[in-house]
């Protein structure tokens, strides 16, 4: 990040009426992109950055930002775990999630963790400033595409935590035999889980089920 950027203050101070923003993402280029989007908005100022969930918690404690913009897929600690931790310490914290996919399951998990806003990375330039302002004022804002997907799958049966484990192992290329050995269950039980997964996701086969699970945010590659 360019240290001369007008939106990256050297301290956590900001003029009265300016929304102080902490940006959390493991990709420096994405953080630069957010800074570029916020530049030119006199009422928004980035006061800090973090590259993973642990650092996000530390920076939140030190800076007490008005709004935290949080990626979900990060090393060491995920964005969802970081949101949980921040909200436990500061129930009033306002968090806007940055997401790559409009996955209904991932979005629902983030909202249950305490996120107030949810924006796709491809919509950052168009929507992020207004979503930050809305969240700062206490409103919740979710991208229409994400809200629609949540509504579309609201009545679908829930994939269990064990089925998610099976899906994650399938995504790594494991056979039923290896999955059974890893989870210390029988191969027949694995086959039963796979059958239930395919049915719940309305998939053609296990490969299609994995693709749908990634798209909906049930698992992450």
C-alpha cells in the first residue's frame, strides 16, 4: 500500500463525522483496491489494515474502527472466526464482509456471526462506500444476488457437519475408502453420507455435489 495514500491515516484519528475503517484481507492488492475505492469519499477514512483474522482482532482492539471490512477466506484464522471473536469483545462492532462468491451458506454463517453487510468483491467499486455508510448508521446491507440465493435455498435440507467433512475430503480427491479411514467410520457409512449429500444438493453425482457445495459456500477449496 502506498504510504502516501490520503485514506491511510498514520493514526486512528479522524475528523468528526468521518467513518473510520479497518480493512482486513490477506491480499495486499485487494486492500489497495479498497483504498482506491474509498479515496475521494471525504466521509470515509482507512485507519488500519490486517492480513489475517488474528491480526484483525489485534488491530480492532488497538484502533476501535467504526466499520471493519472483512474478507472471509484467509490463512491462520478465517473471517467468520474473526467476526465471532470481535463481536464477543465488542457487540456493537460493525462488520462488512467481502466475498468472492454469492454462496448462501457462507453468507448465512457470516450474518449469524454478526456481520452487518455483505458485498461481492466484484461489486466493491460500485457498492462498498454506500454499504459502509449504511452499516455505520446501524442498518444491514446484503447484495441482492446474495439475498436472492439465501431465499432460494431457505427451505432446502441442511447439510450436516459430518457431511461437510465428507465433502471436504471428496474435494481433496479422496476415495470412499480413504475418507472412511480418515473419519474412522465404515466405508458403507461414507457411501450413505455421499448419497445423502447428492440428494440434499440435488446433484447428479459426487463431483457435481462438490461443485455445488463450493458455489454455495458449504465448503471452501
